[in-house]
C-alpha cells in the first residue's frame, strides 16, 4: 500500500513539497539532468504551478475522507455522516407544558389559543392542536346530582369500573354523594364531598394521568379540569415556576382557569457539532442486542425533545436498593411525549419484564390487549453557583468577564445527564481558558429541589453535588453569580 492516501494509519495527505520532489525526480530520470539548478527557470515555474493545483486536490481528498466520519466531520458533512446510522442532528424545539385547564364539560380548545405567564418578561404559549376539556380525559371533575329528575338509580363509571346507588325514600343529595364517596375506590383517584356546594369531586393524585368518566342522566358535570398541551412561542428551554402560567390571551374560549403544576418538557436549540457527536454516540446503539442500550437509543432517535435518558435493570428476585421491584427495568426520561416513550419501551423491552415507574401509560399490542408501561421523570436539582475570580495583578480583564464565566459553566453543564453528579473542579478548565488573566478561581455551589428556594450565603459549599439515579442537575444563568477580586 502507498504511504500516501488511505493507509492503515488513516488518510495521509501528500504535501506540496513532496509533490514537487516527485515531479523533479521523474524529470531527472527522463532528461538526465537536475532541473532545479535555476529556481527562476521557466520549467521550475511550470512545475510549481501545477504541483500547487495537485496539492489542492490532495486537500480536497483529505477533507472528503474526514467528512465521512462523525468524529471528524463538521457542519453539513457531519449531518450526512450521521445519516449512515439513521440519526439526524437535533433541531430547534419549543418547550411544552401540560396546563391544567378548567372549563365546562366538552369545551373545545382550538389550535393556536394563547396564554401567557405572569412573569417579567412575560412568556407566550399556544395550544399545539385542537383538544377537548371533558369527562373523557379529566384530571379533576365536579359532579352534582339532579334530584328533580325522578330517577332513583344513579351510576358512575370511572376508568371502566362502574358504581351504582339506588336512592331510598327520604334520602337527599348529600346521602347519594356520600354513598358514592364510600364506594369509589380507584387507585390514584382522590374522592371527596363538598357539603356546602352539594357536589362530588374526583381528582387524579398523580396530576398527569387522563381518566374517563361516564354518569347517569340524573348526575350533572359542574366543571372539568383536563391537561391540555401548550408550547412556548420561542425556541429553547423556557422554565416558568409552578402556578405562574395563569393568564388568558385569547378570550371567549370557555376556559375558566389555567395553571401549570407539571414539569415541562424543555425545548432546546439546534445541536452544535460537539453536541451532535455526543448525541450520536448515545443514539447509535438502537440496534444493540442489549435491552437497556437499545431502548435508550430508540427513545433518543424516535421521540422529539428528549434531553436525557437513563436506564436501569433489576434482574434479582428481590427489590433493589433503589426501590425497583424484582425483574424490572426502569427508564428515567427527561423530555419527550409520554405516550411515544411508553410505546417504545413496550416495543423494545423483553417480554415478561416489567417497565417500572410512577408514570403509567396504556399501550396496546397488535391484538388489542392493553399493557401498563411505566417510566419516571427526573427530579430536578436546581444548582446555584457562586464564582469568585481573582485576576492577575496589573492586567486588565474583559469587561464581560461575568458573562464569559457563566457561559463557560453552562457549556460544561450541557453534557450532564440524568444521574450525573456535579464535580466543581471540572468547571475550572473552561473558565481559565475563557478568562485569560485569571490567576485563581473559587467555586462554591448549592443544590435545591425547589426552583423557588434561594440559598443563603453560608449554604454555599466548595463540595461536589451528589446526584441520585433519579435526579438531574439543572443550571441557569440567573443562578450563577460571578464576583471579581483583584489580587492583593
């Protein structure tokens, strides 16, 4: 094999000086004398000219070679290389929220209905598609008996389980409601009686599950709360604290109340080349024979807006230390549609192995049988950081030093996945790189499970932040404080 071109050591480009040496050697062999004696000769100028063009062709060949591999390709070439594995670069996506919307039964929410947050600046969200607030997908529902109907038989069906009660002589609305409150026993459904309003309430304790209800004609639905999908008008992660998305922009929709109390599926900006390569490594295992790797890669590949996936297996006969039941798998997924995630887990997991998790979705097989598939969402750890940078004496630091330091932290935090602990020392390299005149960096951090909690000065520690398998560290520029100190 030639020492240049595609070799066992990869692609070796032939440089301009080697090309000229080869041409001169051929001319010496053919003509019998050294043509390089006069550097300004016509022949030397001619050889230099076409050798330079050959060198350019070698450079194009080298670029073409490296453009075929994900670890060396860039830009559009990287996109093309990833497609050999059936993988595409993650594009801009919007943040999606499941908003609890309360309205009369069978209220239609058309596509494009706008709501906004009570924040400064305010954020706009629109309904992703036409959806219905009603008894067929309720999260919370309030029912009142219609005692003047003359019908004594009352029935309620919740998620295919039916309950009925026959009113006896002399019994009123409160008796009927209390009878149903005692009878209805649904996992995950809270039932109560409002004696003042003479109504029966049913509410999903997990907040995220849609339930179905059927009632007799002598029972009336006073109000329904359903989870309606909205997306941010801007791309990228849009984080709003619970309870602050509550104002209607589009009026006359029939919606009485809205709120956000479910963690959003955060959007993202288009992956740069570094992120694309990292994602390729995570997603290229879709054809793996290992179940955990295969399911994880398929979720990355097939579900939009997935930011992170972690998979675990308990193949023992006893519950493990993390609380996983025997013979089960658990997937913790940050982002993505719940139905799509559950469907992929069911398709890819081994038959007979339970998919464990607090989020339970119904998945139908090819014969119409319904299977419960579970998975979990990560619990967010909101990381606060306080960075003190000391600049070298007598040297000037960039006026945007705080922004550069914050960007350095956020760039390093991009690679953190579900279950990854935060090691403070790993952030130092990028800070020193971007802030050239810094002589010392002191980093302290604090992590809270609530976004609203603001730590006191003494709560910051120089210690690493340990993250459990079901947690994910979340960073934001608003929680990174940078202080400049002159060297004394």
